């Protein structure tokens, strides 16, 4: 699944479990956990201000 499609699905499904993604930090952590390991390794080396920035970084890594 392409990263941007994953982001869309993640946002869609996260509405059903708001306690699991109550803060932006939790949203980013949960999002990272769902990424392919090869992408996870690269993006977890940085801190992102919001999930959109994280998704964009993951998408750039996936495109390489």
C-alpha cells in the first residue's frame, strides 16, 4: 500500500479509537508502527512535529 494511501486509511480508522491516538505524539508513534520496517528505520531517526510531516518523510523514503 502506498504511504499516502496508508495515511488516509490510518486517519479514517483512527476515528474509531480516539483514546489510542489522543495526542499528536501518539498518532505519530502508531503511524510509525504500521510502516514497513525499512521505512520505519529511516523515519524514526527524526522527530516530526505532526503526522503529516511524518507521512511525507515516509513517502520520500518509500520512493527511493
